[in-house]
C-alpha cells in the first residue's frame, strides 16, 4: 500500500490524490476512503474530491465543534466512525498529521479491527498528509478548498510567508494562531530552527490595510535575511529598521519581539522593539510577564539602545508572544479581554490535556466570541513550550500535547545586557 502510493505520488497532481489513495489503500483492506482537510480558520473539514466529484453519499463539509470527526481532529487520535450500511467492516476517522501540523482527517472502512490495521491506517494517513503538504504550495485546488471567504491581499502574502502553524521535535512544541484569518493587515510571525537554537519572531506593523501587510512582509524578510547571515538579536532588529527606513522614510513602523531559545540549556534571550513583553507560563499556576527595557519601534530611527534580556526556563515552561489584538478585544461595554483573562485561558485549557494547537484554536474562538465575531485589529499568538534538552522519539499526538509540566518555586532571574541596536 505505502510503496505503491509513494511511487504514484511523485508525478501525481492533487486532483488525482483521492482516487489514487483509494486504489492503493485496498492492499491493506481499506475501502471507502475519503480525504478531508481543515479550513484556515479551523472551523470545518472539507472533502477533497477527485475530477469526477465526491463519491455518492459523501458529506462535503464536517463541523469541528460538537461532532465525532471534530473530536478526532481536536485530539489527534484515531476514532470510531458511524458504520455504513453497504458492507461489513469497521469505520474510522484517522487524523492527517504532517509532523505535528494538523492537516485534516481520513475517513475509511477497514476489513480488520486489530492493532495491525490501526497501525496501517495511521501510516496511510501520515503518507497522505505528507503528499498534501508537499503539493499544496503549488495547488490552487487546495488553496480554494481551505478558504471559506475571500482573502485580502495582505493575508495572501502573510500566509505564504509564514511557516506552518505547528511544529514539534521532542525539544520544543511551537504553535501559532492568527485572526481575522482572511483579513490580516500587519501581523506576521516566524519560528526557525538552527541546530540547538530556536528563533521566535513576532511583528505588528502599524495600520490596518494592505500597506501594513507590505510593511510586515518587508520586516519579516529583512529579519530572516539578517538571521541567515548570522546576525544576533539586536542586529536583526537593526536590519529590520534599516529596511523600513530605506523603503518608507519614517512614515511606517513595526513593533515586535525577537527571541532565541537555546534548547540545550533552556536560556531564553529576547529583544523588545516597542512591543508587549513575552509571557512565561510555568506549572499551570505561575505566570511571569517578562520585563525588558524596550527599544523604539523599528522604522522610527530614534536611536534608543536595544537591551538583550535573558531568562532561565525550566522544562515545561511555555513562552507566549502576542499582539494587542488579543488583549485589547473589547465588548460593547468597552471592557477588554485583557492579559489576565488571556493567560488564565491558556493555563486552564492546557491543564485539561489539550494539544497546544487545540488550546490556541479555542483561545481564538473565545476572543472572537468576546468581540462578537468582529476584531478591529489583528490578533496573533505564538507559543513555544520547552520540553527539555534532549530529542525524544515521541509520536505526533505526544508532540502535540507536550510533556507534563513541572512546578517551580521562586521568581525568575532576569538579566539585561545593554547593547547598541547596531551591534
């Protein structure tokens, strides 16, 4: 099954994937195979149909909230599906996960109901997820399928610039969420791995238009370029500022946090460029709002020094970067969602054992509900959980959930290294 599908996948367009998967899945006793992919807002799962359309009786869309397939997607676990009437067998929902990024679900019927069949189903889903991931950057078919409304130009740029929303490798679990999904203006995030180092970046460009999107894209490109030339945190901020001043004079600016986590030691270093400071959540009960003397927003060229601040993390600590669209979301009575409500939500839902991406999905739904479904500003969260200093051979579901957190007594030690923004 796997060898045949892998061979066929090299020269296969996305449109042929459903029929090709069904053909090769039969070798392992699987029939009635359907592929569903999640939309960008993680509200529903949409059927990927072949050139001849969906099979008879197949549902085109499945809600994530309050449904059996939705629970399989949320928890990342193989789940029994309602049996079909046509022939004997066992029906399953199988998560499509590429690494730790949730792609969607397979629905299939198995002639066998044993550990080997479940293992084969998981492996089939892993290969299908990989094939979808490798082909989606060049597929308008998939791009249209995962959208539920028109997307503005800034969002089109941002989603194609930013990395996948979830990553894990046994040392860290990283996840991001952003709303409004289809009307992004100036928010962008990035994470990148460089040996034992994890680079975390969050930018918020001024304005709420396509010009803000262009400004955010320029900032992200300049930061990425500087990082890949070996620049340190302060120098990356200086490179972003130089690019913005060259392009816009002093008419546009970007706030942000640039951070690096050394996974060997748990040492977190960061620079604050006129932004909200990072948050560290520790032990499901202890929260620290990290303080660091902020430099000026990038693009204003005010010549304030960039201070590189550091904190020693403990295994299980979660570092949270966010933009003000999260905490400033207001009800009609003008009450804010606020930092306290924000951090309390993250603590409570992580304690429930939810995967990190699912916690953030529910957080964003809570922010949208608080704001009556209409945000006045981009709302973005980038979370990184440090698991420890060693790579672990964990399955995708374990990577998504993270390892048990450890309590910590005492306050964090924060050190500040003054430095120049051009150092």
